[in-house]
């Protein structure tokens, strides 16, 4: 079975619709979302409704829980905190309840999902290096852990030589003898210098992982952020993918 696995939509409806329209034409068995439906962008309600309609398996991101009131924004930067407050004012109580109900970790037979790191999922730490990856591998009981949060696609492999990083582009065959941490990148706000929406398709039968990028209407998404009165930096960074 082929799975669509994606993360960090951040209320960017234009990017999400392009990705889901593409996936509708692909043989996808199930959808998995790795956190942060909301925050930064101008369409939080529409993105919640669209993802909920998929029946996707989902975990929470730090912005999801900040908006639902489950997480403080004390450590958020000024623009991110402002976007959280803006979003809180526009979501219904049922939408906030939906975000509150998202789990920190989801487990399948061969893989799991967590937004940040598996050793302390509630801390929403970033999977930035081999040291952080090693801590998640120590906790990991499955062969693959899919993560988000960093907004940069990447792979760490636990091999006989230790934890190593692997470039995340194109198609990768995952060795059954090794374990992996896969950052699936960001649909709505990539930060790797490529503004296109990023997501993964994983074939559970042959363990093939495919990273895909799609163009979307960045100008429309950015214009909506500006028109909504959100911090202007949240619009301009969409063009740069930073």
C-alpha cells in the first residue's frame, strides 16, 4: 500500500489544495499528517476542514496546541506568537477542540509519527542533527519514524557505522536491515530554499520513499496573509522558501 505523508501546512490553503489535488490522481491507500495544520497562514479553518475530511491519521504540532491552548507561546518568536493569537480569534470552539484532540504520537505496524522528537514529543524539539536523531532511535520501537517541524526534508539512518544523514530528494529505497527517521518537509512553509510544497509518498510493500515538490500560487497565499493583517514577514518568506 502507498501512503501519503506530509506535514506543516500552516494554514496555507493554496499549497494544501495543490498537494491533495495531485494525490487524488495517485494510488494512495492512506493519508498521514505530521503536525501543524495552523499558524502563520490565513486559512486555518479551511485547512482544518480539508484535512479532517481526508480521514488522515494525524499528530499535533506545536502551533496546533498553542492555538488550542495546550501550549504556551512564551518561546515562540514575535511573528509566530502573533499568528497564534490571530488564529485563536478566528477558529470556532469545535475547531480548537479538534486541535486539542490531536495526539503527540501515532503508531502503525512498521512506523510512527511525531512532530518533533520521539524521546520528548511534548517538548517539540527539532530533529537537527545526529545527536538528536540518536535519542529518537533509542526510543524508537518501529523501523521508521516520520517527523516534521523543521520544515526541511531530511533522512537519518541507523546503520552499522552509526547514525548518518542521507540527502532527501527523489526516490529512496529503505534497507530492511536499518532504521530511519524521515523528515517529510513542509507543505505550506518550506525552509530549505525551495518554496515549492514538499511531501512524501511511501510504499510500505517495497519500502520505497519518494520526495515530491509542487509549485503552487505563492502570490495568492502571501497576498491573503497581508490582507489578513498578519505579520508581513510571514508572507515574504513564502517566496524565498526560508
